[in-house]
């Protein structure tokens, strides 16, 4: 594929993968593809904004995807959007202005995300009340729900991973990745038993000496 893909996500039934990607010089769009190959389906058309459509997140029933704008575009006006994969209808979630990087909760009631650019705040959008609230004073990124939906993990700028419990909004440090050379942008995910998995960069850096001859 000529696309440069990012952030692939399995559908709840394990039969499809959603990701965002784009061809060189063009903003990313959201795509869905069968896990065993097949036709690539484009499901967004720039609704996220001029910088493209980012970070798809499956609804628990697999019928919809939430997505947002790029973090450098959210100045308070951009919203989380939802695409219905059966009808192809796309709508913005009222009250989600300024949020990006959405993550749908396992029970379907909430969407976690980030707000702002640079020092990002962890936000929680309630689909019933259509309101968002700030979960922590800590700046962070990469919100990730536990499989049971009882807690939410997020990363701070120094490489630490924090956990916030939904029952009482208590925040605790889950682990520290500062001693690990993490691959990519510090990717991690919650395993079925709520332990955290990540990818370690095991590569090496090499230094070369060159003989330089001038004319």
C-alpha cells in the first residue's frame, strides 16, 4: 500500500483493523481493512480538520469509530467525530470541543482523550451528558483503558505511566519506562490481565570515520 499507516487498532471482534494514514503530501484519513487482507475502505474525508483525521477508536460494539484532529490543530474549536460504519454518517460530538486522541471506554459510556497542545491534559467525555471533565492536573498522553474499564492509563512527559481509577479518580504511578529504550513514540498497551506491554528498541548506534579529500 502507498499509505503511510499509523496507530492500528483491532476491532472488538478481531476481524478488522482501523488505522489512519496518508499518501505523501496529503493529510491522513481513517481506513478500515479486513485482518486477513482484502479491500481497503476509506471511512473519513477530512472531517477532523485541515491536518487530517487521526487516532481511530472502536466503539465496544464495533459499529462506529471515534476520531479526532491532529494535536497541533486543536485550538478549542475541533471536536471528536464519530463515523457510523454501516451508514457512513459522520457527526461531531457536542461538548467535545478541543479534544483529540479519543479512546472509547469498554462499557461505551465514556471517551477519554487529550485537550490542548504541548502540555496536554487528560479529559473524559461523558456520552450521556455530552460534557467533558479534566481527570488529572498531570500533563500526559497516550490514554489507554484497562480491559475491564475500571481504570485509565496515561503517560507523562518523563516516561512514567500513571493509572487513574474511575471509581474515585485516584491517580497512582503504575510503572516507569525511563530506563527502557522504548521504540517509536513511547507506545504501550494494556494486556488482557491489565499488565502493560511495550516495544523496546534493541538497535545500536554506529559511528563512522570518513577520509575527506578536497579538490
